[in-house]
């Protein structure tokens, strides 16, 4: 009598944790789990790689696994599928979207692009596959400055969808760009009044911020950078107290990397359970959903071949420039 994989796991592993079951299952299925820094700690702990958007894109491009489980949000899993059309890409919760990606519908963005045919179109990775397909090159917060600087100085640029990142890169590069009016609700939720009050309470701390934050938040920061950049900064900085202005999920990996550091999440405008800024979409993924999606190999990401062929070009341009 044969047993199914489900029966085998449930019958022989009733005493082990869900995390251990996931580890065993991914090995049996030759799967890899990629997780963003904003995922809950228990998901980060079972992941094969935890990183920012650039690092995750690079790992997705080079993986030899047969199945990719993307513990993140929809646009991230789409990017993995674009890079791996013949692999199954799973997302624990298909409703895990992105407010920034949603702020840039492909039909409206397409009209802007059509109205400015002489512009080089740079889009932040936090966008849909359809928007990527309308782009000349993709960027992440890690490499946006480098990508913009790679464009000839006399070439006009459309930068989308994050206006805050776009304004920051304009200031860094001196380039004037046509900015799409999009933003991440998580990074716009920080309260400058509460942040300054928190700093007064901890004058020995250093404020670090993600460039998706609004300009008045960035003006308070001693360091501005991607999630990976922020972690690296904390690791190398002799100071041991930091106020961190990005999604609070980063604190788990940051604390692992610098156990002795005191890490304080930047306060959000609205009161919530942690008095910090959390992405409800990122937190839709749970360990149970991760296990279920790997077990049942669903929900899976699908990108049309027409869109994929167009979208992979600007992604590969970004990856080449990021080597």
C-alpha cells in the first residue's frame, strides 16, 4: 500500500514543528524558499535566503531549484517567474500585494510612456509585470542611483512608480526626471513629530531610513539606503543604538547580525500593535500558508509569455549593471 506525500508527512512527523516539516518538504521537492526582510521572523528562519529586492532577484535568477517559494509580495514572485519561466513559482498568499505597485496601473502608465517616446523609462522593481514590460530598465533601492547615472545625461527619464525614491535619486544625481505620483503607504506612515520626540528621548541614537520614506523623514537620517544597505550600515557603525525608519520586519535580521545593538522602530502616525510601520501585505504570509503552498504547490504565479518576453529585458539589464 502506498501513501501520499501528505500522509507520509503527517503520519511520521506529528511530533516535529511546522518549521521542521517545511525544511523536510522543501528538500523532498527540491524547492528553494526566498524571503524578504519584511517577512515575519518564523518565515525568515526557514528561508534559504533572506534579502532585499535586488538580492532576491539575483538569487531567483541563479537558482537551480525546481520550485521557488517566494515569501514576499506578488510583484516579487512575478519577477522570479519572469526569470524562471520553466520553474513553478509559489506565493503563500496570492492576496499579498503592494500599495506601491497598485499605485501604478499599467494602462495609465502606458499612456504616460506613449506621450513621452523620447524618454528612457526606469521603473522601480515594486511594480507589476505589465509595468516592467513597458520599461527600459528596472532598478531597486540598492542600485537606483547607479542605474540613473548609467543613462546618458542628455536623455530625459521617466521614473516610476515611487515619487519619494525618485525625488531622493534626483537630489543624489542632479538629474531632473519625470516622476510618477506613486508611494508606499508603509513608508509614508512615519510621523515626523513622533520621530523627533523619540530622538529627543534617545539623543545617542542614529536615525537610518529607507529612501521610499518622505523627504522630511529622510532629512533626519544619518544614513539612507536599501534594507540590505541599512543592515550593512548598522553592522559597520561603531554606534550601538539606531532608530530604524522602514518596515519593522527588518529588525529581526538586523538584530541577528548585530546582537548587541539597540534597535528602535521609527514610530508611525497611527497607533497600532507595535507603534511602528508594518506592511499588512507582507504579513499576510504565515508559516502555515508557506507549508500549505509548498505541500499543494499552489497558489502559483503565472505571467503571459508576451508580457514575460518584454519584462525580462529591463530586468536583465538591471542585473547586468548590478554585477
